[in-house]
C-alpha cells in the first residue's frame, strides 16, 4: 500500500524558463505562490512547494526565482517602448512595429552572452536543493511544457520511485480546433498530450467543461486512466477587492475616451488572434455603424498570431481611432480604469479554456456579452448575455436593446461565485489527495490482477 499523501509538488519549469504572461503561466505562478503560502498558513500534514527541473532532477525553486515572480530574468524591450510617447498603447506606430520589434529582439538578443552570464550567476549561488520525489509525493504539472519533451524522462523516473504524477490540462483547443494554430504548435501539442495521458497517473481540468472534454479525449485515445483519475478544480480568480484605476496615471487621451460612461466604448480584453474571433465583433459593429448607432469598440490586448489580415482591417478601418480603438500594452492601472469606465464587456471567442477576462469584467461591475459556448455558460452564469456565433446580427440586436434601455446604469446579475486562489488552493490539495488515493487503489488492483 502507498503511504498517505505527504507532499504536493507544483512543477513550474516551463514558466520559470520564460517571461510570458499568458493564461497558463498566470495559473502556474499563482499555484507556486499559494503552495508556499498554504504550507505556512495551514496546520496540515501535506507540505506544498513549487519545483523546477534542473539537469534532469526535480529541485526546489530558489528565492531568486521566487523574487522574479517565477519568471525568466530578461530585458523587456516592449515594456521600454511603451514608456515612450511615440510608441504608446494607442499609437499606430507601436502597433505596426510590434512584430518588427519582436523579430529584432529574437535576432539581436545576445543569447550566448545571456547564457554565460546566467551560468556565472548560478555558479555564485548555493546549490539547488533536490526534492527526490517518491512514495507519498504527488507532482502536479500545470505548465504548458509541450516543447520540453525531456520532461517525460523526469516524470518516468519520479513514478518509478513511487511518486504519483498528474497534469493540469487547461484545454484541448489545438486538437479540437487546429485551424487556430500553426502546424508546428498543433503537432507539438497533439503529440505531447497524447503521450501525456499514457505517462501520468491523473488529470486535472480547470472547469467541469474541461474535465468532460479531457475524459472524452482519454476514451478516444484508449488511455489507461479510469474516470476516477480525471477531475477538475475551478480556477482561482485572485483579483482581490475591486480596484479603481488612478485616473491621474492614465494617459490623457484614454481618460477622455472613457470619461463619460454613456459614450464610452464597449470593451474586449484578450490577445489579438483568430480564436478570439474579433472579426465577429467588427462585423457586428459595422452593422451598428451602418444603421446609424453611435457606439464604439475598444480592443485591448497584445498582438498574437495568425492575425495579419485582422490587424490591417482594424488599422485601415474608417472608424479606426474614432469609434474603433486597438489598445496594445496597457498597464494594470490603466486596465482597471478602462474596466471601471467601459459601457459593457464583450467576449466573442470560438473556443476557450476558461475565460478569466469575463470574471474580471464582472468583478468590475460590467454587463457581459459572451459567445454561447459551454465554458462561458459555466464561467459567466445565467446573468450574462449570450449571442450566437452563427449570426453577427444577434449581438448587434442585443446591443441596440442594451442601448435603448441604458443597461450600463444597472448592476449586472452575477450568479457565479469566483473564489480567490487562497480559497481554491486547499480545494486543489484535497482534489489531488482524492486522485492520488484513486490512483493508488487502481495500481494496487492492477498489481493483484497481475
């Protein structure tokens, strides 16, 4: 019999190696912080700590990595550019040069020198503290490590030593909707998750819809995992008390744009990419403008992939800079200000793993209009407005009605409770404990049958 769960190790190797701040990395960093806080705060027999893989072994995350917010130390040229007025968040120059800047950074960034400096810095630090996972340990891997195939060897060694390994898979969108991704990413992800479900002991989704899809995929692929070895824990939303953006720290043109809520833009916050379906919003607002409705739209988010035609459509649109605004590289204070003063929130994704911006929008008191997909029904609740993706006119009609009723003057009905990570993490520990037990029982039954 396996010993009771005594340690929960949260692997954040991929997140710690990069500076990205997409949804998966945000989740991994929140889990890393809460793992430490949980062990310090709770009288529990389960020790929780973040770990990374170094030289093929799991080791404790050191204080330097934690001090950097569990991210790679790197000069952010984009962050420096946005501080210059010429390349501010509303500047067309900033938008057009975004991709050029990214390419130049890849070409000019001194990788060899960077590696040498890191090796020297590492040599001056105390050695890494090995974790040596074994009996009584569960390793949860919430990261997107499909481009780190060597991790499977580390996972296999941990399992051979008696540890149970699980992965948090946030969605299967690259498999269910391959058209949204480039061929290399789609292949890497598909190969990774197919190998993954045959190489671990349990799976965790971030919502019921995710769990259901993960179980269906396991059945499709003939995975050895049983239904009891696939679960979910709803993501935490650590947005804390409602914060109003400091207007004095917001650029004058943005303060003016959102000064009067009755005339403020409708808001969408997301990476600019085809999966988010900005084209649907543009089609809907083109109908509204053609019919003489004086409404505006603000698209907030960094520029992503496979969206060149979309960006050109936005930049060349007759309403660009007038009633259509693309805002790139918005800081947290400005984003809070925009959330507080927008007319309503729109989210038109064709597929989504969770949809945290919906939660953030509701937290700021905004009515939410979202595409009618299962995960949004779960995340937003019945108090939101849902529109069909088959007909842009559906959203247009809802906005016309919202305008006529001045819907922004009333509080939205928020029926879904979203908890902070400090309350979610203990539920994650309990869930992993149950999955750990189910895994142990399944393994013992298999051994007896053999």
